[in-house]
C-alpha cells in the first residue's frame, strides 16, 4: 500500500475534488458550515482544481500500476471541465428551475461528476473506465430529475437510468469478452494482444470492441445510444442541460480517444471504419431529427448529437493530429454551446422553451439576440466564426486520410444543420411577435455580458485562430 | 497611399459602428458617404493600373499586392492583389454599390440594421474579387451569405423567408463542396510544398505541375475536385439546373438587393471559374468543355423561354439574367480570345444593364405595389420620362447596336462560332427571344389603353433618376467606345485564353 502513496502527488486536483465531495455531502452535519455560502466554497474548489492542474506542467506519468495516466492531454481536458462547471454555476445563479435549498447536494453531485470526468480523461485500464463512466452517470441521473418546473423530469431521469444501465451492461459484457480474448484489461497490453490473438479480424473481435464502445457512445450520445438525450435535455434544469451537453460529452470523447490511442497499426483501418460509420450515422440522424424540433432545448440536444458525430471524425483518423484538432473544436464547441444555453436561459426566463416564443425578440433585446445569433451561426459552421475553423480542421484530417465518404457526408450534414439553426435566428429576428413582449426588466444583465464574452472569442478565433492552434499543439498523450 | 486595396475593401464596414451613433433615419447618409469615399479612394487603382501586366498566374504581375502572414501553421496568408479580371469587377462592384445605396433610399424599417448588413455585404463582395489566398477567398465568399440572408429575409417581399433560406442553403451546399475541394487542392498541391496562394498554385500548374491525388469514389482526383469547384461556382452564376434559387431570391429581395444580386453576386461565379476553377485544371477543362457549352446553351435558351412565360415583371428580368449569364458561360467555354474577352465584358455590361432593369421595376413597384405585366397599360402617357428611360434600358438589354450589351454578345458569339458552330447558332435564338420578351413587356406596360387606376401615377423622382442615369451613360459610352474598358482586362484574358 505504501508504495502507491507517492502517486497521490500527481493527482492533487483529484484529491481536492475528493475532499470537496465529502464536504458538500456532509455539510449539513458539520456545525458552523451552514452559514457559509456553498457557491463560494464550490467556486474556490474549482479555482483550486484549475490552478493545480495548470501548475502540474506537461510531465506525463503512469500511476497506480497503469490504472491512470496523467499527461498534458488529461490536464488540458480537466482544466476545461473546471471552466465549464464554473460557467454552469453562473447559469444556476441566473435561473430558478432548481430548488435553492438543495444547493449543497447539487454541488456535491457536480463534484462527483467532475471527479468522474477526470478519471475518464486519464483511465488506461478498462475497470477504471467503467468507474469513471459510472461516477459521471449516477449523479447525472439525479441532476436531471431536479427540475421543479417540468413535471416529467422524473420520467426522463428514469429513462436516462434505464438506458445508462443498459449501456453499462453491454459495455461490461464487451469488456469481459476482451478480457477473455486477451487476458488483460490494461489498454497498453490489450491492443497488441488483440492483434496477436488468433481471433483477430473475426466477428468476436469486432463484437467485443463495439460492445465496449457502447458505454462510451452512451456518454457522448452517439447513435444508437442517443435515445435518452433529447428527453433528458428537455427535462433537466437548463443549466444542467448546458452542462450535460458539453462536459460529459467532452469526457466521453476524451475517453474514446484514450481507449483507441494504444492500437497497433494493423488495426487502424478497421477501427477507423467502425468509428467513421458511427460518426456518419450519428451526425446524419442527429441533424435530420433536429429539423423537426419545436422546442429549443430538444433542438440543441439533437444538435449536440450531430456535433458528437462531427467530433468523431477527428477520432476516426486515429492519430495525434486528429486528437489535437478534436481538442481545438471542443474548446470552440464549449464556447458556442454554453453561450447558446445562457442566451436560452435569459430569453426564455426559465419558462417557455418553445422556439415560437422567441419571436421578434431582436426588438427588445438586440445585443443578446446578436450574441445568440453568432453562437448559432458558429454552431452551423459558417465563417468567419470559430465553428467554421473547427470543422475546417476536422475536414482536413479526414481528407488527409482519404476518407472521402466521411468528408462528403459531413459536408452535406453541415448544410442541413444550417436550416434549423437559421430557423431559430429567423424566429428571433425576422418574425413579428404576436402578443406582448416578455418583461426582462427584473433579470440581471450578467447573462448578456456572458453571451457577449462567448461571442467575441468565437469571432476572434474565426478570424485569427493561431493562439488556439498553438494551445492544441500542446495537448499530448503519454 | 499604401494598402489601398485593404482600404477599399474594409472602408464600408468601418462605418457600421457609427450607424448606431447617428439618428436612426440618418443611416442612409452615412452609407452613401462611405460608398462615395470608397469610390474616391479606389480611383488610384484605376489610374495607376498597369494595363500591360498580365497577372493571372504570375505573382509579379499582380498589382497593388499586399501580403501578411495570417495563420503560419497552415501557410494561410492575408494576400490581396488585382489583375485585369479583378480590377474590372472592382469597378463594377463600386458602381453597383453606389447605385444600390440610392436605390435603398426609401428603406424605413430598421434602417441601421439594413445598412449595416448592406455595408458588410459590400466589403465581402469587394474582398472576393481581390483575395489571392484560397482561405481568404472562401472567407469573403461565405461572409457574404448571412448579410444577404437577412437583407432578403427581413426587408424582402411576402415570400421572403422561403426565398432567403433557399438562397442560403443552395449557396452553402455549393460552398461546402468548394471547401472540401480547397483542402484537397492545398493538400495535394503540385510541387510538394503546400500553399493556399491561388497565383502560386496556378503558376505551378502552368509550369507543368498536376494535382496527383488518390482516386475519389473511383473517379480521378482532378476531375472530382474540378467538379466540386464547378458546382460551387455554378450555383452562384447560376447554371441550369442550379438556377432555381435565383427567381425566388430576385423577386422577394428589395430592389437594391436585386440590383446587387444581379449586378455583382452572379459575377462571382464566373469570376471563380476564370480565377480558380478552369486555369487550375486546364486538362479537365478540356474534358468538360463540350458539356459546359451544352449547359451554356441550355441557360441561354431555357432562361429566355422562361422569361417569355412570366407574368411578373421582376421574375421576367430574373430569368433574363439566367439567359444573359449563359452567354458569359458560352464565351468562357469557347476559350477563344474573343470569347473570353467578350465574357468578361458581358459580366460588366450585364451587371450595369440588369441593375438598371431592376431599378426601373423598383420604381413602378414602389408606386403601384404590384409587378404584374398585364396589370399596367398606357403608362407612357402618364410618366413619359420613366417610359423613355425604361426604353433605353430595355434596348440595352436586348443588345441594340450602340449599346454595350451588343458589343459583348457580338464578341462572345464570334468567339464561340470558331469552335462551336451549332451551339452558337442555337444561342442566337436567345437573342431573338430576348427581343421578344423585352419588347412585349414594354408594349404591355407602356402602350395600349391606359389603366384608369394609374392615371395619377407619379413620375420617376430625382433620387431614382440619379441611380439610373449614370448606368445609362455607362451603357451608351461603352457601346460606342468599348475599348475604354477592354484595355483593362485584355492583356490578362488574352493570356488566360492561351493557357486554357
């Protein structure tokens, strides 16, 4: 036991989150803590986590007998999680869909998810992967059910639980097959063993890999494990929806990249094929389903499904460059999605999420609507916005590998996606409003500032993305 | 003045923030001011332009060059420059921009937003014509889309939302293919070292380099990339069967935007053919030539027949654009010296003439609030000045000798007759039909029994005359002295016709 203790010094942020979980769940039992603001503590924890990850530098190290791997890859993603959770807290402050009296518990759940996501970015052992995924999933189920405005949120949560446990079950079965084929659960030895095994290229080989991929696909809501996504997103309190649409998805993608990172060259073609197929189906289905949505949260749910498909393009090429540009796009994706959700929270006032209800809002809240419009155009991948640059790089890595079909499908999809994003823009800017304008006078102007703060970097990165490219170039695995 | 091209391109958007400092109904003055200033700033471009420099694939021959590193990791540069083809288009864009501001004089609804979008569009259009870097080109090309979407969608006619999204989706469909083609061209650049610089790529192709890439869907690399570019540009032109967005967009757009659409936007497609698509793949172009001629003839004849069948005046002119742009394609497809020179001249002339036609439709629409050709009659007796001005514009559109349209169509037809006799003869039908629908429409609107509803129709006013008369002067002047504009692009295009 003693020999593992020094490893702890490599994961200070994990320790901080661990302590935070204890504090938040036991808070009501600890005397004197009642009078402290939970938000303040949580923000401090997030800042501490962010700073410690930042201070760790780029040293990479394998910990706990190849269970975890910390490297610049995991640290960059973890920093992103802290920022996203921080933004989620800001959203919760500006939204009243959640009960304020359970803030301690909510922050405890968010801390648990955060720890789980940090595990997901570092896990190099299949059991660690399962632990990471479950640490993220279980609190998510509860968070979805916490919406006091939306009566069916319990139902959506239950749906989420069922799908989640189903996916985990499939994944565990896949893992058991992998273990049976190779006798190991460590990714580093798993892939070479698979390639060397007599079953290489047989159906069982594919079944084992695809089943194991199922649990991860569930987290990024890739088809066919996306069914929970629209319902859960619609039912969850909006800040939680924003959070779920970005953070666990990013963690899932990071995990998939880690999972495939150790494959040996002979396998790359078939693995690329599997991931390309999932990517094509996911983006197409997500986009076409989004076309018919009338609820803005459901629309963004499907849009996030199709974005998962786009991001899988960068994973399908199975190389370091692809992984770096996935990170590049993820940063921009986080900006535009968080901006869009903040705008929704503000404009809908937490009540009416029908797209129709946004009609004519340009007249009463022009700045907010312009910011939201920039986020939406960027999501559609139009230049000169960041979303375009992200897609540009993904197209490039795919073309470099010669995956023309994937490039063509993605191209058609980005045209289709324009239609529904522009539909929202049209409603806000072109349509005339029937009836009264909602009253925004009681709302704080923090969300407006936040959306503008998202929109500015989106435009800047769309015109000059050098800094972000340089940052992504630092994201190295191992 | 240094960086004159950057100034010309970006001056329009510099006033956008100022629009919000002015009273709402003064935005148009700011827009007019900046378009005039932009014109004045651009004058040294035309006076200082060296007509003997070729450009096209020679970086040293590009004039008023500006190059800045932009994204070094990909080799993307902020690179501007003009040669004979671009300078003509810059002139056209500046003229049309000025005319379109005057045509927008009656816009009351959300005036600041309108002119903000308008000026953004102006910058994007100018940028397309001067960009020498593929990514920069693509950026300007796409940035044009959303101001256009809003200009049609917010300030357009009754079916504006449908027309706006149709325009948006069509163009984006083409440009996504173009983006993939751009990446492919960059990645498999001839000569090894990758570059986005259009001129550098053309230079390498001229030195004998070819694009060697893997087969795409079982087809040769160069052909697929060529077709991807072609569709992207063809949608803008528009070439049959990608033309269906055009009548909708034209009819629903406000007058000034129709003017810009017909005057400048359509030319971007043919400009893209000449600047990027055809010279980059000269061998594939030869393979494609016959097909292109067929498309051009379809455009000419089918567009004219559709125009003949329209009852809406604006839609008729929209289809006449399809027909006239067919001539541009025919000239380019023939790839002879006269053909290509005629094509670029036709691009300029069609820009000015069709702008005039749309302006004149706008005049009568503002007063009568409808555009049914059959709904008028005898207007010549109520509004003689308007009738006279319109007659000149219609004659120009028909291609009457002495007007600029005649010269360019003549050049194109002589150019193409050398290589494609039968298609040229069939295209002649387009001119006959053109005379038919124009004169027939004129007759139904201005002659015959006066429609009693329009007894008190107001005469064309001063602002409207200001926007139309300069275009008439240009049309007549270039009809008599076409060489005044041909000298600008002749050198570049003669060279281009050799290499195609």
